[in-house]
C-alpha cells in the first residue's frame, strides 16, 4: 500500500484533480495528481500547519511529484491563469475596486483607453489577478464620467465651502493639430493660509469652435457656479488670457501680456527676424542630416575639446519666439564649431556682428524668460506682477543705454520698453494688483507712487470698516529679517537693488498718523521690515496673528493668480485623451475626464 501524505490532513479530496483546503475552503487543481501544489499552499497561507509536516513526508511528496510530472505539462504560459486555483467569480467589492483603480490609472497618467485592449497589458493583469476580468472601454469611460466625476464634484463643493473668497481664471490652449482645451480654474486660501488650486471646468474644443470661445466663457462660469453651488459674492475677480477675452477687453494674464510685448517687438525689427530665420535654417540643416550633425559634434567635442551639448529640439519649423530664444542660446555655445563647419562644408555662415547681435538680443530677452517662468508656476500670485514689471522696465532701460553700439538690439530693447509701458499700463494701476502687492510683506509700498499708496490705504480701510473686523492686538515685538543674499540672475539683481533701503520708502507715510485703531493697525504693518523675497508671504501672515483683522482681505487678494495658463499644462498632459476623442470618445466625456484628471492631485485622490 502506498504511503499517504500528511498533507491530506488539511485537504478534502473532492475528485482526482481537485482538492479543497479545510482551513480556508479554497479549491485547488492538482494537475499531475501530485501534492506539491497543496504543500506550497500550506507553506504560503498556513505556515503553522505546514511546520507540522515531517521532513520525510515532504521528501516523499517531492519525489512523487517529480515522478508524476513526467506525463504532465506544467509550464505556465503568460496568458494562462494560475494552475493552483480553480477559476471562480471575483468578489463584487474587490472587482469594483480593481475597476476603479484601472479607470483612475487611465485618467491620471494619460494612458489611452486602447490600453485595456492591448494583449500585453491583458496578459500582465491575468498574471497579477487571474480572477479579474477586464471590461470594455465603454465601461471604464462611464465609471470615470459618472461615479468618479460625481464623487469628485462633491469633494470640490466641500473645498469651496471652506474658502472665504476665490479668484477665477480662464485660459485656452490650442495644440499643433485641431484640438484645444478651455479651462476655468479656481484659486483660494484656506483659513490656515494654505493655498488651494482647483479646476472647476475643462472643455475639449476643436478649431471649428474658435469663434465660439468668447461666448462659451460666460456659460462656463455660470454653469460652474450653479453646479458647484459657488456664491457669486465669493468671487473676487476673473483673470482672462488673450484667447478668452471678449473683443476689446483687457487681457489680464501677465504671461500673455509679456509674450505679446516680445512678439510685437520682434515683428517690428526686420533684421532680428532675418537673424532668427538664419538660425532656424542652420538648425534645420543638422536636424535633417545625421551625418552633418555627427560632423559638427566631432568638431565641437574632439577638435575643440568642448563639453558635449545638444544642438536643438525637434520640429524646428514650428518654434515660437521663446523656443527660438533657447535655440539661439544653444547655437551660441556651438559658435566656434559652427564657424569651422561652415567653412569646411559650405554651409550658410553667421558673421561676427551677427553673433554679437544674437548674444545681445538674448541678453535682452533673458529677464523676460525668467519672469514668464516665475509667473507660470501655480504658486505665483498677483503680488509679484507689479514688482517684476518694474524690474523689467529698469532692465530694458539699462539695455537701451548699454547696447547703443548695436542699432538692431538697441532698437529692439526700446520697442520692448514701449510695448511694456503700453500693454501693462492697465495692470500696474489695477486696484487688485496694487492691493495684492501691498499685502505681500516682501513688497508693500516699495513700488508705489504716493498717490498709489494713498489709494491702497483708503481701499484697505474701507474694506476693514465694511467687514466690521476692527479687533486687533497690540504688537509684542518687531520681526527682524536677515537681508537677502545676492543672486546671479539678472532680473533678481534688479529686484534686489530696488528693494534696498536706499531705493525704498521704508518710512511710514504721514497719512497713517491718525489715532484710530484701523489706521494704527496699518501704520504698524507699514513699519514692519519687509521680509526677504525668497520667503513665503502666507507663512508670514500665519505667524502674525496681531493682524488678524486683515486676514480676510489678505486671503482675498493674495489668492489672485499672476497668470492664467492652466490649460497649457493640462493639454500637454492629455494628448492621449485627445487621440481617443478623434477615435470616437465624445467631447462631453472628454471634458469630464479632463476635470477628473486635473483635480486628482488637488483633491488627494490615488
């Protein structure tokens, strides 16, 4: 009689090929009719019971399994399910959780919905969870656009309730094809001075809807207010970019204003346009010829013994002015290698005076690139707009004086200055930007004329009286701030010079000498030393509770964003979703998925 393994103390033999675990009641297939699979189950799921098996018994089981496997195929293919476990329906809660995680993965990481039909992905899921069945594309689309979308809307409503006031921003972005994205974002500050950025609406567009944008904006705002139950009195302002402004309206997006200034200045300078075209021609030559690029690389790295440096980005025929700016910066680093290559291979040649103009032109534009980068950050607020425009104005005035030797660049800098004064004049005199600057302890009144300082003071007093927030505590001490370290950045150096005591009016204005509590409160705030520019203004307000009467006003104006470019970031992270739209995904569902995608991180979803 053959020896019976002690493994059977823990299993019930339902048939010759199926056994049931008496501990966890799971069914297991015995391919080859051995017991190794049962022993492995005990070892992984029930280690205490596994230790009760004798060493001889385990040796017997291994030997039996080896003998029996000679007639059985035990290879596990990638597309096969686990042979240990008999297929049975997955628990409904577990299945829904898997469905939801897969749907969120598609939305969050910009995978195409076609991923779930990919054979490699399907096989991978089968190995991870053999009992899970991948559903249709429509199933996951509906899950995002119904369950997840509604849940996220409810969470967003809760966030909006906790915000005393909000600033809205509209922006539009068109891709290289015919797809576009229209977004409505919301910016606010909680009572603990934590900033919050949310997307209220996201709408997918195509080129045929370009003329409808101005009309759709009011409807988008109205629908968002109604659906999210956002009281109109909470809305402090709406910042619009060039594409979402009605005809003749003022563009308030600072990034778009600066880009318009540069665009107009370049278009008015024919010689500079010719230089840009020449740079593009050189770059295109190396992009289209790998042999030419390798020859240039050999000259630069081997013959001149220079550090490796990439030449340019792809698709040079569609570069914007700021991309051309970065291209020219790379060409300048390759100037010597390009000059040698042009001589030896009869390529278009750049002359010394042209290299000089390229260099000087980039020096003029460099501060603008820095400012656009600062304003493009989601944390940038309206308080930085007036200071950075003032610093840029001084930078351009310096360039006009210093680059007089180059007619082209001197003319370019002068035109840029004129465009800056013209296009930004409405922004730097707008009360919301003046208030935001004053309520930022980094700047206060450093960039104001006496008339502007009085205007802001009157507005603060009016709002304090209107809110009936006149309770405040006397100061315990004056905060001492360490002076800011010098920065190598050109735009930073101008800001530092303008904020030094010699160039700032740190003395309180005589208009604050009234004995009233509110005027004394503002007098006290004006007397505080400005904090360094790298400090967080919200952290300063959070730690100065003696100004609690001003907190609601501070949260209202420091929530105003410096720019409205949310669509650009969201569009660049949603390219596969727009591909799905071309394949049949309806625009309404695309807009809902964009909404989910934009708010996943902000609402703490995983």
